[in-house]
């Protein structure tokens, strides 16, 4: 949700560093992009509509400078056009800003500034930030002007600002991620808390991949914090100073060395990250199971002791959470509550210090989850984060973290993180039931079966089915039990990359209304289980078949009702994990056949850091 990168250091190709960094952050927003470079006492802004990956650089693109910053936009306020693209400058051109998040009180601030004669040029909420800084600069130092501006903003934000004539960068965070990277950090003192850090160059990014080619020494800014980066008086290195936004007091931060290997993601031989990440599921389930046993047992005990456990997630992660309701009922004979992150605030009446909140989030930066955490903290609710991105806000704010260990997920559509999250929740249900070993065995068998069936031939079979249905207007997916949330997840996957209208239903619900949507040739994807519910689901399938529906059965066993059979192994409680994989592949092939970019679906972004 908007990518930010900034550079100030001992190199003179800052613009190029920033643009290369933006390309690595494209998954955060790809409506438009822009960058700013310090040239003498001025700041030059270049911006454009479209994807940063399609930006053609020439010999003249970049100035020779050691200070630059840029932004790739996911539009919230204002249309997608060049004027609304970041960076935004103050009316007097003195202050330039890139911003991620939403300034909720921008209308009031704009009015106040307009009364003072400021002329706005864009429709964005962001434009108030450089103008407020410029206003404060009349009577304040640059740092105080930035700090006072940050104090005035309501909402979740992260911004970077530079001031013409100053060899400095400022960055402030309240709710949206910002990470500082320090090249040649010295003296090395990872253990200590520091109010000032020294390095040969500094980066500021909304995600670490933006600057991983240069450094793995980072400082995670927390909410309410500000960093000022400046050249040392000896002009041979740079300093970063940390401050509290509310008081302006210096604060101490820890420099963390992150695991470079785990944070890199390259496409390799695959045409798209989505396909690569689907295939990585051959190993990610096993990695997800590699949990600290004590931590899993600790969470299981928290669930047993809690008076109300809530699983929360958004989008795909929300569907993963919804499986918990079925998995815990079946495996642990326990009721758990499941609710979308954005709806958690409706449950305040039930929250006490005996409540447990388990948040599932790939990015760990989803605003709806962080808002839920605020409420949880107020009510003294214990929190567990099932998180893929180590060091993310959810990970840092959780009382206990269960790492998903799926590795960097670059494609906007979640695949490998989804199944790894499912594996962890399944293991948790077994652990609550006092049968962790059985859980591990079931999941290890599922992981090894994925290794067998997920191969290029299987993918080709899915592509063949995709060719047959690529021009349909709508398609529907049904499932029963934990396969029902997987039907909902299948719909999300198909919607976001194929752009075909797709909807998921509980199998038995079709006849209560949606059956009216079935006409000749309408595809129905049915998760048809083995065991006691097979007959029920098959009779729902027959109802669709009788009305001309084209049946795509996802099942360990074929059936005469199926027009197409997608074979999946029978893996007991791990069935949702193997069922969703062929649908991820189907969605991928539909996207490619329909000439969509599966890695960067329209209107979406990887981490949703706005409410
Ligand atoms: C869909 C998808 C989204 C995310 C959702 C939550 O493929 O990826 O629906 O699941 O935005 O994101 P995280 O898991 O980062 O909290």
C-alpha cells in the first residue's frame, strides 16, 4: 500500500538507487510513481502515471546527488494521474514529501492552510503535509517543523520529507511501516539501544527489500517516532537521530541485523512470482511445521485457559481464520470465534483480560489488524500473531509470535503464506486437543503428498481446464466444513487475478438462493470430500448439474457428475491445504490466458496499511 524509499549517503547516484528500490516495492502500489532529487539548493521532482517496472531510464534521467527519495502509489485520495502522484511539494517548493497512509483530517488542515493563502494543486490528502511543514518552518527548525506537522496529522501514516537547502532527510511514522537501513553501520553494537547511529549511508523504506542490496542493518521505527538523517560535521559519514513525535525528546532504538537470505525473493526460472510461490508450497508446509514446540504449547494453553478466543484476519488470512472454527470443532472439540480484522471493534463487549486474540497476517502490517490490536491492548487481551514477515508491526506487538516461515511472498495474491498459515492453525488445533504428534504426522503426510502432485503436468492439467472456462462471466465454488472457507478463498484468488466474477458458498446453501444464478455451462467448482459428507456435497453438485452447470470436481475420487476432475490426495484434517492449491494454479492460468499480470492485479496492493 504505497511504497517509500529514501537515500542519503556517500554515493552520488541517489536517484538511481531510489528508482531501483521502488521497483522492488512495486507490489505495494502501482498506479503511479515518482522521485525527488536534491540538486544544489533545490529539490527536483519527477513523476509519472503507470508502473515503475515499465519506467525507461535514459542517461539524463538522474542528477548527480547523494539525496533522493521516491514513492510508488496505491491511490486512496484523488484519481490516478500525474498531479496526484507523489512526491508532493509545498506551494513555495521548499518542502517535498512522500507519504503512505491517510491523513484523516486533511480537509480541515487544507482549509486552514488555504486561509493562509496556500494554493493546492492536487486532490490528495498528502499535499497538506509539505505545506504544513513549510508553514511551521517560518518559526521553527526543520526538525521541529516536521515534528509539529506529524503531531497535527490524524490517521495512520508514514512520510519522508526533505527541505530545500538542507542535506537532511526526515521520516515519521504513525501506523504505517517505516524501516531505516544503515550501510556500514559503525561501531557494530547490535546489542545496545542507541539514540544516534552512524553509517556511510542511510536508507528509509516501507519494506526491507527496497534496500537489501546494500545493507541488512536496520532499525524499525515504531508509531509516534521520527528520525532525522544528516551529514556528520566531518562530512565523511552520516548520522541518524531518533525522536519521539509527541515530546521531541531523543529516544533510543536497537539496530537489528536481518536474515538476508530469508528476505530476498527472485523469480528464478518462473515467469511470475505467483507461479513460483505456488510451487514453493512443496517445501513451505514443512517449514511452517518447524515451530518451537514450547511456543505452540504455550499458545494451546492460552486457548484452553481463555474465556473466548478470537481468530482475526483480513481477506485471504480471514478465510484461513474461518477454517479454525471447523478445525477446532472437529479436532479439539472447542468453539473459537472468527471475525474479520475490520469487524473486531464490534466485539468490544466480550473483551476482557481473559480473552485471547490470534491474528493471522502475512505482512503483519494490515491496518485493520493493527486497529484490532489497539482495542485488544486497551482491554488487556492477550495477543498471538501468526505472521510471515518477521519484524513487522503485528509481530512486534504480539505477546506470542508463531512465525509462518513461508519466506518472502512477492505476488499480491497470497498462496504459499496461506497454506503455511493453514498448517499452523491445524497444528494448533491438534495441540489444543493434546495430540501435537498426530497433528505433525497428518501435516507431514500432506506436505509430502504436495511434493508428489504439484508438478508441471498437474499445472498443465489446470491450464487445460482454464482454457475451457476462460471466457465465462461467472463461476461458483462450493465446499462443506473447512472446505467452505476454502471455497471463499478460492473465490478471492479467482477474482483478484482472473477478474472473473467468482463467488464461494457453503455447499448446502446453493439451493436457498444462488441456484438461480446457474445457467447452461456455468462452471461450478466443488470441493467434494471423502467420508461422511461426500454424499451431501454430491447431491448439491447434482442440483447444479441438473440445471446445466459444468462441474469441476476437486476430490481424491472421481465421480460421474464431474465434467472435469481435479485430483487431490486424501489427507484428512489437512484437506483444505491441498484443496486450495489447484485453485491457485487455475487462477494463475486464467490470469495469464486473459492477459492479466497475476503478480500485480489491478486496484490491489500487497499490504493494506489503510483502514
Ligand atoms: C489475497 C490477499 C489479501 C490478504 C489481506 C490480508 O490474496 O493476499 O486478501 O490476505 O489483504 O493481508 P495480510 O495477510 O498481510 O494481513
